[in-house]
């Protein structure tokens, strides 16, 4: 559902200006805020409060049945892969690559992420978590290397980067040279997203529910989520600055 939401945001951004996109973005959380008023507490929390009857009622509400129910640092690496910088700056990156329709390319990236996340969900239990994480990492290394090769091939001479924006490595060359290699940028980005979606996208969230013992699961999961989004904030915030630093 997360990656479907990202795809819908890309689709909306394709046809709406940013102000209306921001207004549209207020709708899902507003609905969630309203609907959460009708949600019961979780059965596990109610049991910790010794409210067993309420826990059973909540279980029936959430799952429709009481049968089959029993008591019962990876987030940082996920974000340090740079995926949120890629997702949030996708259109800008495609513009730097001189791709003709950067909005359409962003939508394609969103579609690929949805498809390969679905593939991961289908094969995860058969292939195993470790294999998919290794495969995902290899694909991301290869794709980012290809993406770096694109910008290296389209980079101009030294001395032009200290007073320009992110677009410097592309704009320093004639447009035709960059356009001819635009598909390398798009292809490597799509491969990166596909690799991420197969492993490092969904699996860390799943592992959080599998590796922690029950008595620390709530606090430990909260710390993992906090670490994950703190890293996401830092990566997204520092992306532009890091790009400029690398061009010096």
C-alpha cells in the first residue's frame, strides 16, 4: 500500500500543479484520522491491561475470528541505500538526464516499484529473506554504478561545477550528447528501484515483526521506525548538498 500510494502521488503530480497536489495529499491522512476514531485498541495491548473480554471483541472486529491467534538496525541500512533521495528527486533527476518527459518517467518508476514489491511478496517465503536481501543489494550496486557512469560520461570539463546547481554535470555538455544517453539514466534508475523493491524495500519492515521477542517488540519496533525515518530525513535533506560537494 505504501508503494501504491507513491505511484498515485506520481500520477497526480503528472496532471496537477504542486499546490493542488499538496491539497490532495491531505485527503488520505484526514480520512485515516477520522476512521481511527472507530478502531478498537489492539488485542495484545488489551491483554496486557488484563481486559480479556475487550481483547476478544477487538479480535473479532479486526480479524473476524478468534481462531489461529496466539500470544506471542536494519532500517538505517534501508534508507542509507538512497532510495528516498531517488524517489523524492526522481523527476529532478530525469530532468538532469535530459529525458523528454520526466513526469512520465517518474510514473514508470512508480509502476516498477509496485510490480516488484508484489513479486517480493509472492516469493519471499519461498526464496528466503537473506537471498532476496543479497540479490537486492547486488542489483542496487550495479544500477547505481551504471547511473554514475551516465553522469561521468556527460560531465564537462573541471572548473565549471563550483557555481552551479545539481544540473552541472549534464548542462556542461551539449544537449544532444546527454539525450543520447538518457535511456542509460532511466534504465539504471528503473533497475535500482526494481532491485530495492525485491529485497531492501519490504523485507526490513517484515523482519521487525519477526526478530524481536514479545516483551520488547513495541519499544524495539518504535525505535526501528524512528531510526528509519530519521535516516530518510537526513538522506533527503542532504542529497542536494552532497551532489554539490561531489562536483567540487
